[in-house]
C-alpha cells in the first residue's frame, strides 16, 4: 500500500501560530485505519510467529482454505 499523501490546511491565530489542522475526510479515515493497524500489531507483538506454510496448513485443516 502506498504511503498516504496528506493535504492539510491549518487554522492559525492572529500571530500566525498553528492551532488546528483540517484534513480531507478520506485522508483522515486512511490515517485512522493505519493507526488501528499499528495498534493491532502492538497488541500482538508478544505472540509467537509461525511460518507461512504452517499458517496455510492450519487454515486448510480448519476448512478455511
């Protein structure tokens, strides 16, 4: 998946200091999806890894492939 290209617009105060950002909804949703993916990876980082072949065998055994 290619990286997200952002097109932010900023809300600034009288001194031109940035205080808020506006993103197109599709870009915001893509960022939130990526954040959810990262959270899932972080939650599962302690789980043991299995090989691709082992995963396929388990899926076939469970009738999912």
